[in-house]
C-alpha cells in the first residue's frame, strides 16, 4: 500500500512538473488486466518526450529530459525499482508535446 502511494506520488509529481503550459493538464488513470496481470495505466497530456530514443534511459537515476524543471531525476527510477522488486514491469509510450503513458504491470 505504501509503495503504491510512492508510485502515484512520483507519477503525479512528474505530470505536474512537466505539464504543457499551453493547455490544461489532464491525467487519466485506469486499471485493467493484461495477460492476467493487474495493470495500472497512467496517462497525461504534458510535454512528453521521445520514448523510442529514451526508453531505457528515462528509468535511470538522475536523468532529466527537460532542463527547465528543478528536480532530482529520481522519480521514474524509484517507480521502476519498486515495480521490479515485485517482479512487475513498466512500459512507457510518449511523444514530444503529446504527453506520456505509463503501463505498470503488477504481479
């Protein structure tokens, strides 16, 4: 329960920090089963990034893809560490100016 709170705190914090100043922030959260595993889908309409180019790098510690935000660059690393510890998985899809979608598979 505590670790799920930490995950949501970091996802929400990232959405707020990297929101697109040209449009109202929208966050969508849903759950579904994927291959029999509970999965949380967390989607925002923020600044986004090239998830093909940065697919693995974005989960490393101290990585920040936008320099205008004063952050530690640890949020996604912490999320991935928690999910990995529980033998789950994290997938990200994002494009610049089109937001980001994180799929968190729980086991």
